[in-house]
C-alpha cells in the first residue's frame, strides 16, 4: 500500500493514555504499601514473603504496562534487581544456617535471641520468620519484575 512503511517485525509502543497513567501513579504507592504490609505481617496473618513479594511485583508490572518498556527500563536497573534477588536468597539461606547447630531452620532468635523473641502474636515475636519473609519477598519481587521486563523486552510481534 502507498504511504505505509514496510513492517520491521516490531510494532511501536502504544501510549496507554492519560487516564491509565494517572490511575497507575495513584495506585502504585498503595499497592507497594499493601505488599510491604503483607511481607511484614506474614508470621501473624495469612501471607508472607511470597504473597507480599508478588503483590509488590504487581506494582512494578503495573508501571511497566502503564508507562511502557522504555520508561520502565529507565527506572529498572537490571544489575540492581539481580543483586537484590541474590541478596534475598543469601539472607534466607543465612538465616536457615544460623540455627544449624541444632537443626536446619532452627529458630534460634526466637528461642534464645536478644530480639524478635517477644510475646506471641506481636510484630517482633517470630524470631527468624520476619527476616525470612523479607528475604523471600525481596527475591520474589525482584525476580517477578525482572521476568516481566525481560518478557516485554524480547516479545515478538507478527507483522
């Protein structure tokens, strides 16, 4: 057809519009706060590291969808997310190994530690569990966002 450029195999990014971007700007902080709440209270309520990390990743994926890959690549440093994922895994493994003198994953902080051994049912009452929830949440969040950005970066369109 006349007046059309030949297909390059990739479509241009579509602008999501003012309403979607405005609603994303409003809801992303609330999703982040709720995800952090789920991670921090995972030992007291249903939830924990995986659920909270998934919720936090939802905020990152909403940013990717609303603002597009180019804007997300400006905000998402792949090296930082890779490092965060590694730190999350190492903290989880380190917390598991700290109680290894008794048993793998033995909760030494709760049994005889100087902190995180408070009254059951309080925020600081679960020993290593809040630390493990934070580590898992960090790993899940960074992994899911990295996967979403990778899928968006390497998608292929049929022309």
